[in-house]
C-alpha cells in the first residue's frame, strides 16, 4: 500500500490518509488502534470492498480494483446460512464457482478436519457453539485457497477461554497453510500473540503510527503470554494507543 487514502461519500476528511505499508508473503500482521483509527476500513480497502481515493493497494503484484478470490475475508459475525449444514456452509463459495458437488464437499471436509469440525459436518449452525461457528467461518474463507486472509476481529464475541483456544488453533492452521494474514483486533495480547508485526494506527484520520516487530519465538504456545517479554510488548502497544487518545482529547479541548 502506497499513499493510500480512503474516504466515504459526503465525508470531508478521509478515514485513512497516507498509509504506506508493505506486508510480506506468508507474514502474519495484526492491526490495532483506538476506535475510529480505520482498522476495518483498511481491511476492506485491501480486499477491494472500498476504493482508494488516492494511492493504491497491490496484492500479488497486481493493483486491487475490487474483491478477488485470492483474498478471503473473515468477518466478526459468522454469517453462516442457518438452513445449510456446516459442511454445505463451508462448501458454499465453491458452489458459487460452479465446482461439482463431490469436489466441493471433499474440499470442505478437508477444511473441517483441519479446523476440528469433522464431527459437526451434518449439524446446522443453531446446533453448534459460537466457537464452532467461527471455526466454520474460517474454514469457509479457506476453502477457496486464497493467498491472503483478512480477519476482522473474528474472536471478539467469544468468551476469553474460547478465544484463546481459537488463537492457538489459528496459529497452527497458519503454520501449515502459510497464508498471508492481516488480522484486526482490539485485544492487545491477541495482537502480540499472533503476529510477526503489529501495525498501530493513529486516528483522525487513520494513519500508521508505528509498526512494532514481535521478536517472540515460534512456534508459540499460550504459556508465552505469562512471560515478562510478552507483557512488555503489550505495554508498548498500550502506551502508543493511550498517547494517541490523550493527544486527540487535548486537541478537542483547544
């Protein structure tokens, strides 16, 4: 992304302004920032759901002009179709492409195995837990084998224990599939635990405040969250966001 500016019709100030960011193939990048810093807008611009008012986004050497099969999107809400089984929900993107029933179901079953949902294949969304629905949501995004996975706070609505389990499972899947992941979160410990680098956005308009490399060793287990190095890194992110919030609060008083 070079000189990226994104705004909305009828809005004078851009939501994002002057975003310069390079994400390497296979890298896991998390994005944090105060409310209003444009985290979700950034994801949607990368996916091609929102056009750039200035600058450009490139993915795989091509300029992003709209959504593409090479980029999968995982929303906060699971958005599963309630009248379809888990298997058929996961297979749905391939059905839209015209893939044969056997081929798309075989691909979906492979993803259900990968995400620990094989036993739930024939259940309907109402019959499984929130954590299982988000696993299905992730499997559906992966079934088309995208190069880039964009994730917008996918674990935010889950309880703390389920969220940590899914964080660990996501890292395991990422390690095996080697996708490029851009993951938006409000949870700073989640950002540090998952990432190779954390992008901290400042608000009004959204821009890159700092990119923080995460030097914690991989593979990571949840035990790393209890180390002093982990706590110190979370604190660095907190200070950056807090300083930005305080700065804008003082500007509004003036």
